[in-house]
C-alpha cells in the first residue's frame, strides 16, 4: 500500500482498535439486517416463515466463521489475538505455579549461563582490544617464507622492519609491543611486563591516564627508566597507593619511576608497561633491539582518515618487500626472506595463528552449555506437553468448532514464548553476574578490576537463544495438539496408543543423553587435579628444585658464562641442605619432539622414535631413578672417546628395540651418527604426561664442560629457605638475573591449582545439568504415570500385583535410561576427540575412551534417575483400581 | 465453503468497487446486485461479502454510513471514496490488460 493510503487509513484502524465494542454491535446489526431482508424476500417468494428463515441462513453461510473473518480484516486483529494468547498463557501459568516456576528457573539458568559465558568469550575472543573506534584499529601479522621462522608460522617484526613501517606508512599509525617477564622485587615474584612503543596507549585508544601521564615520545628514544602501571596491577599489587606517581619500583634489579596509571576500562591487557627501548637492559641473553634478524615486536595500528584496511595492507606489503630486498642484499646468509601480511581487527579470534584453536575452544565451551539449555527446554517441553494433553478435550472442542490448527499452534507458540521470555528476562541478571563469578573462581585477585559487560552482540545472542528455546520447547506440544484425534479426545479418553507415548520415552532418552555428556566432562575434569597430585611419576619431585637461568651462552660470551656457572654451582652446594646438582636436557611435564634412534646398519629413516635426555652423571641419584640392569653413568664416562661413549636407556626403550633380548653392551646410533653403547637400564618414569608411562627414552651423558641446560638442586630439609637461599645466591652473582626456584612438585601444584578452578566451573555446570535431568525425568515419569493410571487400574483388576506393575515400570524406564546413556556416549565421543586434538601438546592425560569416566558417569546418572523414578512409580502402584475405574 | 477461491476473491473486490461506483448500496442490495449481474457464475455465499467489504473499508477504498431506508429501518450504506475511485480505475485497467492478453493467447491458432 502506498504511503498516503496508509496515512489515510490510520484513523480507521485506530477506530477499529479503540471502538471495538461499537464496531462489533455495528457488524451484528448489519448482518442481522441482511438476513432479515433475505427472509422478507423469501417470504415474498411464498415460503412459510420457518422455511424463509432457514433458507436465508443457508444462503448466508457460516455466521460465526464469517464474523471471525470480518474481525480478521479489522486493523490490528493480529495484535489483539496475540494479546489474547498472552493472557491465556498468563492464566495457565497461574493455574500451575510450581511446574511453571521450575520451568522458568530452568530456562533462566540455561539461558543465563549461556549468555554469561558468551559475554566472557565475547570480551576475550571476539572484540577488538579497543573501545575507541574499533573499526579503524588493526593488528598486523607477518608471515615469512624462506626464513628460519618457518613458512606457515605467524611471527613478529624486527626493530628495523618496525622502524621502516613507522617512518614510511601513510595509511597507518603503528605501535609495537613485546611481553617480557621481570622480577618484581617488592613481592619477590616474576611478573609479565609489556615493553611498548611510546605511542602504544594512543594507538590503543586510551588518551588520558587514570593518574599521571603516559609515555612521552622522547622517553622511547633514549630508553628512560619510567613505567606506566595498569589500574588492576596498581590496585592489587600496590594497594592503590594514591601517591604512586613519582615513586620508584624495582624490576629485576633496575629502578624505574612510575609516571602514570592506565585506566582499566580501556581493555589494556598487562600490568607493567615499559618503553621498548629498555629491552636490552632486561634481556641478558640477546639484544633484540639492534638485532637485524630477530623478529620480536608485535604490531598494532590505527588507520588514518580516508584509508581502508586494504589500502594499508597494500602499502605495508610494498614497504616490507623493500625491506626483504634490503635484507637479502645485505646479508651473507642463505636466507631469502619474503614477507606476507595479514591485517585483522585485533580480536583474538582473528589472530590467524590461533584462530582454529579458538574456534575449537569456543565450540567446546558453548557446546556443553547449549546442552544445558536443551535440558532446560526439555523441561519446558514437558510442562507444555502435560498441559496440552490435559487440555486435549478443550483443544479438540476448539478444533471441532472451527478453530484452525495454525491458530492453535500459534497459541502454543505464544505460550512457550511467554515462559521463555520471563526466563530470558531473569537470565539477563545472570548474564551480568556469571562473568564475574567465573573470573572470581579463576583468579580472585583480578576479578573486580576487569570490567566485562554484555553488549549488543551478547543481547543478540540472547535473542537467538530465546527464539531457539521457544521453538524447541513448543515443537512437541504443537505436534501433540496437531495430531490430536478428535473423536477420542472428545469422548474424553485417550487411545491406548498415546499412553505409551513415544514422546515421553524420547524426552527421557534426550535428557539422560544430554546430562550424560555434561557429567562425563565434569568427572573428567574433576579427576584431573587429584590425578596430578596423586600420581607417582617414578622420580623425586618434592626434594628437587629447578633453577631456571637466563644466561647468554653464545660463543662470544661462553667463557664468561662458564665462569658464572662454575661459581654458581660451588655457591649452591655450599648452601646448607643442598646435596647435589644435576643438569638435564628435558624438563618434566614438557613435551619435546622425539628423535630418531637407529641400530647399527639401519638406514636413516628406518629407525624408531625415542626421546633423548642429555643429563649430568649426578642426574639419576638426584632424581632417585633406579638402575634395573647394568650401571649408571660414572663421572669418568665423559672422558671416554666419542666412539664408545655410554648410554643409559629406559625399560620402554629396551622393550621397543630388543624385545626379550639383553640390551646391555648393544650399540645404538644417534641422529648425529654418534654410536653409543648401552651400559644400563633404568625404570620408566611418568615425566611427559601426568600419570602416563613415558615412551622409549635414552639418557646420554652431558659433557662436564657444557654450559646452560636445566639446573636442578637436590636438597634435604624444608623447601622455602633453600629456594630463598638459591635466589639470593643467583642475585648475588648477577643482580639483574631473574630466578624463581621452585620444586618440581610446586610447579605441578600450580598447574593442578589452575585445573581445579576450571574443574570447579565445569562441576557447577554439571550439577545444574544433573538437577535439570532429575526434575526432567521426574516430571516426565509422573506425567506418564498419571496417564497410565487407568491402565494400571485395569491391570490390577485383572489380577496384576503391585510388584509386577512396579517392575514393569522400572524395566521400561531403565531401558530408556540405557538408550539415553548410549546416545550420550555417541555425543560425548566426538567432543572428546576434539578436546584431545586441542590438548595434544599438554601433559594432561586425556584418553579418547576412559572407561572410568564413562562408567562412573553412567552409574551416577542411573542412580540419580532411579531415585527420580521411584516416587512416580511408587505412586502408580498405590493406584486404587476401584477409584480409577469409577471415573470411567 | 464460505471462502471463495483466491482468483474470485480478487475479482470480487473489483466487482464490489465497480458496483459501488455506480451508486451507494447497503450489504443486502449489493449482494442482490452481484447475483443479478454475474448470474450463477460467481458461486459466493451472501455472507462472504462482509469480510470483503470490511477489508475494502479498512483499506480506505470505500466508506460506510448508517442511513435510514424504507419503513423506519436503517442500513449501512457503502460508497466509493476518492482513493477507491482511483484504485478502481487502476484495477480495471489492469484487468483489461490481463484479460486481453489472456484472450489473445487463447485465440491463437496452431499454424
């Protein structure tokens, strides 16, 4: 309709809404007038009175239906209908307050958890890290081919490349940063700093500091000893000291002056910011700032007005190809570097290096959550279904009187929309609370300092969830109403077919399957911390301290480094309690790729993989690893000639290479063609994955003149004093060196701790799921028992005992639970597979098929659902046959 | 079936507009007139006129007014509005074009 027409009809439409009654009366009078005139006409044709009336009515058609059709043409009839439906939904909600409340609570939990977690994921992964004009923000990811970084790796930029882009780009205003750990001396622990260019905050979109100021450009040119702190860091570590600006803090032995506090609402990740030109003063291993071929800077930028991302990309590619040419011409190395670039909006999910993993993680997090929502929906479905069946008489009557089935379906849809909307409105509260709760569980110290609020994307997600929940939960009731058999429904008795409805069986199966998946996840994660703490790795963990050292061992500094190590070793051994020192090539619970080991005479490529650990002769005694056969290393082994140096192998290695044979005295060939003689076999350890025996492993003897490697100290007595003593010793030798000595057990504990918080979250979700499953199964069963009362009554009259009825109900439900468990297993398997893929490089022992996990989850679920089954089944057997049959 | 098929529904609106363009009528008179002009071709129950009339009124093409008729009765008279007149002209032209096209096609002979 054209606009002016539309305008013209507004008064009419308004009138039809406002003066409804009047219009009704008008219509009635009009219709009556028509029929009267027809009657008169018929009389005039010579019919008698009764004939004339009947004939007039006949030619007129279905009066009720016609009136309805006319109403429909009046404006906003749909609105009115909707309003009726809402009123109806409200009345039926009031009629059954308890089941409705359960359904609403279930839904708001389901929707709220989903939106809450999505809020968190949205803030972490989907949003660009800036609040100011996110559309002009870009992050740059270079990809080098023909360089040592590997062709398909996303890397960072060298200082030279960054400078070239900064000076030559017109499209972008760029900033760069690098994370670097330092020792925060006030707290005596390692913290991660962000070394940034001095326009970093400006490019991120933060123009004003919360206190003080940001870096000035000159502070980067000469590397001033100044720092900007983030608000969370300032609050949690420095007690929100109001006079912090101008004070000095010590970082890895270097004093820096605090010049400002960055506001927390600007998405600034990190605690301590330093000018990037300070990098050489913190990093003793390498000077990255002047290194022409070490990429270390990550880059972000702002598009200048009038430029698009594609323009910037084209411009940067030109600059980088010029840099590539200069690099190749200048260098004598064989590298022929070629750079390509990816420009993103800065959000985590667009980071090309982690994109697939992030998508996987989101799927793994949102997947189980949507299962909770589905469980909630099945609860609501049950509510509506029982209501629909209870009302089948009324619905049949409506259909018989000419109500269209579409109209009925619409009514049911509105009813479920009504409930879902109430649940959705309640869930908004959760959407605000859940992120905070989760942050609190994960990291209580930072939870209150990070602001995460739902935004339009979250509410869009919420709307989608509500729509999905409405449709899902009303599908089955609509189907039930649609397929209603008018005749039986009007007679007031259900056919035998509907009693053992497939629907109720299906609902039980679905609920069991969904909650099975969630409980499996909970059991799996719940077990991990205990598994980590309770395992026996096969070596000493409590009395051995790792000393992570960061020393420049390049050939130019080698002599100095060697002196440093020798002095350090002597000083550490002088600490009371320290027993011995050991070096190892591998770190426990870190996975390194295995090497190919061959037997003499085997061609390259035909050997077998084994991990190689280059250890000092004191390694086995320090770690308490027993020799099973032969001997361990002697200190004199190291002076033997290269050709017949000794090797110690693990049991697994012996089994793999010489199954059943005696490995002692045999020769093996290392990847570098070194021939080693096996002198001893030691017990297998569990040092790669938690609680899993390592694969074949070979220990080679480290040359005493080597410097570097992982240093371990075996000690007796208590841990803390020794750790402090080691730290002070290292600091005494080199005041700028950062060390946080930890026993192997302590670092393991830290890992277990972080898993515990994750497990807690999953446990909470699984408990919610379990609760929903229980209420769901209970309501489904009590509904179907109610439906079958008459059947039970008749069975009893015919001689069935209460026990046999109870048994049949039990059998029937157990069968459904069984099917549900199988379906759940089929659902859980692919999820586990994905999970396994994501975690393939972590030491967590996640098996694809873990009978303990599946078994215990199935047991738990079965037990709980049998409890939920008991009451309805018991009530069914208490049926008094006489009373049931009397209602016939 | 009280609801006429779609094709007829469209033409029913057109017929109603056309008849009302000649003179304002009340519902019953209109139905008589319809029967008279269309003979038995339009198999429509009397009542189905009313939803159609109300729809046309809501669209602003016709307007209604209660007016006294013979022997102290009153009836709701429908008449065409200015908008309705224009709409009728358009629809009539449309109808003309389509029906000419259709009959042209139907008159084609095989060559």
